[in-house]
C-alpha cells in the first residue's frame, strides 16, 4: 500500500492538486475534479512505470519544498492524505 499526501491550492479559476511524496500534479476547475484528475495521474504513472519495467515512481523526485511547507501550515491550503492500492494482473 502506498500512502500519499496531496496539497490542493486554488489558482484563479483552477484547483491544483500536488502530490508531496512525488512531483506529480493535476488541475481542474473544481476541487472534486482536481482530486479525480490527481487519482488518474497517479494510476497512469504506476501503469507507465510498470509498462517500462520500472518500480512505480522510482524516477520521480519529491515535490518542491514549498509545497511541503504549505501542507504543514496550520491554516494553509486544503490537504488530503490517501492510501493508494493498485492491483496489477
């Protein structure tokens, strides 16, 4: 099981979701859609890495430090923690 922290920021009309453990991001015009797009990005990266005989996320650095700092701010942006389970046949 993979445990990921996601920071969500509003940038004008866009919601931006940034994974902290890996430098993966997604955006959409609503909070729910940004989280959904992030889920698709995570799963897509897992399948891409497996297809290319790599350990998932092994080539990705962590998110830039400023996102981690925002995540830990007491009154910062919305943040989410999620356990990701992916089964591959």
